[in-house]
């Protein structure tokens, strides 16, 4: 039986279903922060909504509150002063379980309809969410709007579409008739119920607090499960806004808002007890390998969907657009100060250099030209601020400092501290380039999160391809790229990407960059190497979040 909200948003769902089948370009929500797309009053209203959160408690009316969390800070130096409720995690789990039967009773149609309504509501809040993402994560404004708003919402919609497709394969009822020869046939009515597995915990990361959480959030919800959002302690506001909006939509439709809650804890042990709770049956996590592995090892009662650290690589063999390649790489390495799980870290170059449309370039020339391209690209303050944003954590800032002082190899481009007129206290740094030999793998063979990239000298192109395949298989990667005019090299790179199970980009010199991932078309991660055990999004990302419970009787 259909649901009014599913009927209302059916065209949106159908378009998403069509696009995940064809993998073409489509975005459900406009990525342009234009009044034409969102209304003349939307920019000012969104900023006002963000500012209204500052220096006051963020009320959610959740059960089990024991205190307030006030440790959030801004990489831009702005005082936030927001206090968030700390709730007893066991109370939240019990409240979530109490809300689950009514959510289950809605069926797939009702759950998907409400999820689509939530996404539409979040889209109308895109400007508010963008300011929240920018000021807590350090993203530049345009990235905060796009990745924090419409692109995250697209990823959420993609997860809902996959969830609907998988659930819709299961019929609600069937008649089973087995012939018995001369005797009357055996006839049974069988009913099939899609049932959520239990409470899902979605652990937020500090750099992409919505883009990396909406897939797990909506996949878990749509398949019949409650969700507890556990944001990073320094980046809470985007998750808090999301939770408040979801709770409001649930209440408006007569559902228990405690189906979705925000969980902040005062210590690591309390958080770990939530993750190991016997009623928590799925965990979505983006972050470090160490903690991701802890989740896998210690939370045996839950299915863990983890995106971890990796070493993203590029092999530079040759190019017919040298300037275009350098321009593309300069943007790639600068975007959000390299604080992206898809940013390239190891750029592997043959020792003899490369052939280009501008003639042969030695290894040292490529290093210098890339350094010059980055410096030129960031020479205008307004461009630097928009592209770089700010450094989210102290640990990343310390890492940049160490790399810039030569602790990781010869410095080909030193980092510079920048000061933004609008945000004079912002933690802003330009990228670091470190030149090294392939044998000196101590530093480039582990993720150096932030704007730190290595220009690795390999014996030749074949050795370069072997190196990046080995790095990916051993340490994981979400992206791999190759620049070459030799089809045999490209074919070898394709074969390596299959063996290492990593997405490959070939000869990007235009307006698409290796660290970008488009919902409905690009699979973010494969789940096939150590950087991630799941993909945003595919059938495997949603299908294990529910079970089918059948009943049968003679008729």
C-alpha cells in the first residue's frame, strides 16, 4: 500500500532510480547557491538561522540528558559558544528501540516517503547548513554549500534509492501452490516482511560532517532502523541541525522523534560502550585506520561500514596538455587544503622524466613546474581563501609544519601561512610538496592527512605502476590517476586498478578532478582495498541493513 509522501515525491525517487541504472549526470538538488534556485531570501535567512544558534543551548528535547557539551571550536577563529545536550547513551538506545515498531509498521513505502520528505526539508536549509559546515569543518564557502548541502543530500537520496530498490524486490505476499499428482495441491499463503536489524550508529568525521554521514544515515533509516548520530566533538552543529530537522518531520507525521537522536559523550569509554551495545547492529564510520579497526574487532554484534585512511596515487608518464595537467593538479592538491579522503598524496614520476606537448621535462622540472603552478594558482587572496579554507585540526597543522621543515624529505614547495581579511584568526596554510625516491617509502606509504603530497621518483613508468598498485593493495586508496599518451600504459593502469580494486581517472586536464565524486554516477570507494570496506553507494551498502521475516499458512 502506498504512502502519501511516497506519492508526493515519487518523481524524485523514480529519477534517482533511473540515474543509478544509467550512471549519467543528474543532481536532484541545485549545487548553485543562487537565489534563483533557492529563493531571494534564502541566503540571508540561512545566515540568520546559523547565527541564531550561536552562544546558546541547542535544544533537542531528547531523553536522558545529563549535561552539556561546549567544546566545539572553529578553524576560522569565530567564537561559536553553542552548547549541545549530552544524553545517556543507554537511554537513547532504549528510546530508539521503543520508536522502532511504529517505524517498522509504516512499511518500505512509508519509510522511504518520509526519508524523501526529510531530504527536501534539509535542502531548504542548505544555506544554514553551509554556514555550519564552513565554520566547524574549515571548508571554504562554496565547498561548504555544495558538499555540505546539495551534494550530501544527493548522496542521501542515492542511498534511499538503493534501499527502495532492494526492498522492493521482496513481494509483500505470494500464493504458493505445489501439485500433488492425483491429490489436492498444497496451497499456502506466504507473507514477507522487511525488518530492520536494530539501532544504527552513524559516527561523524570532522572534515565532511554531512557528506560522509548522510549515506549511512538514510540507508539505515530507510531500511527500518533507528539512528543515533555521534558527531565529532569539534564539529557538532551540522549534525545537530540535521537531527533536529529529522525529529521535526517525524513528529509532524505522528512518529516518535526518538527514532533519531544526537549522542555526545564526555569520554571515550562511554562512546565505546555505545558502539558495543548489544542492540546496536550497524555502525557507519569515516576516519582513522586505528579506530576503524577497533570498531571491526570489538563491535562484533554490528555490521561496520568503514571508510578509513589510504594513500591515493597518480602516475605521470606523459601528457599532451602539460599546462592543463599542472593546472588540474594544482587545484586537486589545494582543494580544502588536502583534507579530503580522495586527495592524491603520492605523485609518481619516472626518473628519466616525461614527454609533453612542450617537449621533454625532467623529473626536477616537473617538480618545479608543479610547485610554480600551485603558487600561481593561490597567488590571489580571494582564490586562496575560497579554495584552501582552513585547517580543521591541530594534528594536521603540526603535520604540515613537520613536512615543511624537511622531516619527510626534500621540500620542493614549502607551506606558507595565510591571513584572511574576513577571518584573521583562521588557520590557513598552502600545500607542501616533498620530493623523494621510491625507495624512501617511510613517509609517503602512510596517509599524511592534509595538504602534503610527495613527488616520488621511480625507475620508470612500469615501476611507477607497480609501486602505486602495491601501495593501494597494502595501505588502501579511494582514488588512482594516470597521465599518459601511451595506450599500453593506460591499459596497464586499468589492469592495476582492477587488481587493487580502486577507481581510476585517466588524463584529467579539464574541469573534473580526481578528488571529486558525483552521486548517482561515481561509486565512492569500492570496498575492495584497505581504505574502505563499503561503497557509497551500491546494493551491498543497504541490503545487509534489513532482514526478511516470512510467515505462512495453509489456504
